[in-house]
């Protein structure tokens, strides 16, 4: 999907290296090539029900074959849990 000056495709390690350079250039600390993916999946999980979707849809967006894999990416939100219980 991502081409470089050396060709039309690139290795996974080259992608990791690009993210490291971009984050370092932007002054981001503690970020990795995977942190953006984790953030996307967490945010998608939080918003998917507002558009009529489910965690299964987030699983498909993430490209995971198992929902358990997707669940490992989703960060919990204790305040959101509390608000859901209060609405019951």
C-alpha cells in the first residue's frame, strides 16, 4: 500500500521506521507505529454504536479474525462504565 523511493511496496519494518522518524520529528514521546492503530480501534469501539454498528464491525475494520484480538486493543473507560450503569 505504501510505496517508497525504492519501489511500489515496502516492508513492515520500513513502515515502523517511517513512523518512528515522523513521531520523533513531531516531538511525540512514547508513540509507536502501533499506537495510532490502538487509538483508532479504541475510538471506533467507543463510537460504533452511535451509527448502528457493533464491536463485530470494529473487528472487521481492524482486520482481526478473532474478536478477542480486537478486545485487547480497546482501552477501558471507567467513567463510561459508570455512566452506562447509571442509565440502566
